[in-house]
C-alpha cells in the first residue's frame, strides 16, 4: 500500500456512478471479510454463522458518507440533511452471500444498511 492514489486524476472528477461503485465495492469487501471471520464449518461440513458482534470504524469525508447513505439508506438524509465533519453514525451492514453448488466463488446477492443512527446527539 502506498500513499499515492493511483486512480486520482488532477483533470477529472469522479462521477456519481464512480462513487456509487466505489461505495458498493467497499461494502462488499467489508461484508466478505467480516463473514470470513465469523463463518465456521460444523461437523457436517456446512457453514454456520457465529452470533458475535463485529465492529468496523469507517472514517471518510462527508460526501462519501452521504453517497453511502443516498444509495443504501436514503431516509438518513431525509429533508435535505447533510453529513458534516466529525458526524458519527452507527449502522448494521447486512449482506446476503450465496455460493452456487457448481461454482467455487461466492456472490453477493444484496447489500443493505439497517438501523442507522446519528450518534452526535447521544
């Protein structure tokens, strides 16, 4: 990992679609890595999910967080709300992964944010 952002271009800005793709890939990555640590094989060889809570802290600029909410939990931004510096939110990441019997790869069927709460007022 380097300090340089190889995808950044001084003469081109990211489109909304580009940000959406980046947010989605990030959520898939988070969900996959979280599920990798929680899945266990039982004696029958099938996967089970531990009932443990895993936490992940995401620190980013407000526009990226707004894009996250715009696509995955729009009511967080209802009424024209904005995400400001140092705002703190809590949410559950729900992702449905499936492994088709003939394929080795897992596929994410859906990804959602649930139970989003603004914590600055707490």
